[in-house]
C-alpha cells in the first residue's frame, strides 16, 4: 500500500498502486462523489451529443431541399424533353 493524499479533501489515504501524480487519488468518500459527478458529466455529454446530431440532421434536410431542383427547373426540364421528341 502507498500513502498519499486525497486530491479533493487532502485526507491521507492508502492506495494499492503507486500514485503517479497525474491521476487524482480520492478517499472513499470523495471517490463516491467523483464517480457520481463523472456519471453526470457523461450524461450531460451524451445529451449534448444527441442535440448536436439532431441539429446536423436538420441542417442536412435544409441542404437537401436547397440542392433539389425547383419546380421551375423541373418544368423547364420537362419542356426540353418534350421538345427533343
Ligand atoms: Zn477525500
């Protein structure tokens, strides 16, 4: 066991791995809170991701409408084909 300090409350904690100083180490109480917050963060992230996808889908719809030929163009096309006959 290695002795180190909880990154959140500075309480002395013992961990089974050698603290590398990069990853935060938490005591039991803070770890619980940390995991809870991380889960919430990931939920928020997922929500944001969903909203982003929704917006992108809407954007694609609009772009497709813009790119699709207008009624006038369709009529012109039909008239041209008729003339070619
Ligand atoms: Zn703590």
